[in-house]
């Protein structure tokens, strides 16, 4: 990995980690629907002109139905549910739940596409389940004021992301990644528009909330996707996907610095187990394991 790629890699983790901070700041004043309507709408306005100038509109027009599905499962559902979760969960905790996406992707691939999992990937799934149990231990409370529904919302969001991964590969392989990003965000914005209008806050949000919403859309969504696709082009999909492991670190850091959030022992331990499980599920190896496998 070159120095430029390393800078892009860390920058992307910092930006996507900050998205959970922006959710924590924006949701209380905007609410999930209005905030996510802004997120997808502004991101689409940033991405769509770039794609139209580079690729034209003819390619995307042939995939309107598929892009709408991706807009639902990769934007509308997960963005809204993570926003709902962020209203009562810390930025770091929400980011750790989000890190289970590769686990769900593996499960969906197993049942939908009959994908074969290696022994290490099965071990990764098992570790991921154990990690989620440790992470959420004592927090799954469905009484009023409890965080049970927020945790479930976060997990459903990652399930949607996992489905989107396979659906995109299966249905949109011939469309460029930037085309998929721009088209799906545009579809998501159009679908969110009625909800954003219906649930627009009666009280004008503060400048801080507006700044969080704009940064969430422009920095974390539009620029983050551009950066991610640049890394995929240079490093390949598997290496680029390892940014998953740095995102919660930055989310915890941003939450601690700007919101005074703390890290509990179950959160640290459960998070470490989840990330280890995710690593195995992605088919990655620790350095020692790699050296052993390459030995004659």
C-alpha cells in the first residue's frame, strides 16, 4: 500500500467513523426521516452530475428498477434505521453494530446464492454471534426508554447492507460503482422525499444540526463513496473492505472527544470479538496465520 493509499484509507475510516457522530448530533433535532432525506438528497446532488459528465445517463436508465431496489436496501432502510439507533446508542456502539455487515452478507450468500463457506468463515460467524452477545449484554431492554429496539434497528440495517452487497453484484455488475452509488442515492432521495416533508421538524434545527446534516451528506456519503471506489480501484475490493475495522475506532474517538461518550468493558470486549469474527468471515488472515500458510 502506497503512502497516498494509506492516507486515503485512514481518511475514509475517519470520515465514515464521523458519520455516526453526525447522526448523534443531527437526529435529535431533525428526526430520522428528515435527516436521511437530506443525506440522500444532498449526496445525490453531489454524485449525479459527476456520473452524468463521465458516463452519461443512458447506462443508468437501463437499470432503474434495480437501482431503486438498491436505493431501498442500501440507503432508505439502513440509513433510517441507523439514524433511529443513533438517537439512543453511542456513536461507537452503533459503529460496532454496523461492523457486523460482512457477517450478514456471508449468511445471505449462504442461503440465497448457495455460497460455500470455509471453516475459518464459519468460525468467523460463530465469533461474530458471540461478540454481539457480549456487546449487547444487559442492553437489550424493550421497556420504554430501553435500547432494545435501537439495537434491533441497527442489526436490521446491517442485514439490509448485507443483502445489498449480493444484489448489487448479481444485478448491477455491468454498471460502474459510481453509477450504482449515484443512481441508488437518487432513488433513495426520491423515496425519502415524502417522508422527509411529512416529518419535517416544526422547530428550525440549530446551526450545529444543519452542519451535521450537511457533513453527513457531502463528506460521509458523497465524498466517502468517491474515496472508497478509488481505494477499490487501487487496492481491490477485499483490501478496501478492511476499512471496516478502523471505522469503530474513529467512531469511538469522535464520540469521546465531541460528545463525552465512554467505552465500557463489554463494549470493548464485544467489539473486539465482532471485529475478529468479521475478519475471518471476510476471509482475511492475521499476519502469523498468513506466514504459516505460505511456509513450504
